[in-house]
C-alpha cells in the first residue's frame, strides 16, 4: 500500500509540475512549497521501501526526478526551469531523509 501511495504521489507531482502556467499565480512562498512537497516525497519513499539500506539511492532518484521535471518545465508554455526550485526540492528531500532516518533510529 505504501508503494502505491509513493507512486501516486510521484504522478501528482509530475502532473502539477508539467501543467501549463496559463493564469497560474506564483505564490511568494513558492520555494517553501517546493521544499514541503519534496519533504513529503522523501517520507513516502522511506515508508514504501522494505529494505531501508536502499533509501539513500531512492533519495538520489527523487532528486533526479525533480531535476527532470524542472528540465521538462522549460518545454511547457508559461513555465521555466529554475535552479532555485531544484535547490528547494533537494533541501526538502534531505530534510525529509534526515527526519525519517533519525526517527527510525530511535
């Protein structure tokens, strides 16, 4: 069940990230939203894995996924690629990984 949630979340992130901008309003808190979305992604990833030894690789995969989505945005009307968004995504994954691994160690 946790794997299904993880993959569904990945799909929602992709659809949301690659949607044309249209009349979308960019929130001043955009980077915080990126951080929170990828924090949750890292938490769902940890829960989806049965062998936690592979979790660092999954986190790298989530970061790469975010980078590919940022690249994909450069081809979507009204959207653009942002290194700051990628940085916020990466920080979210790292923060999420730190929290779940610390909590799992207890």
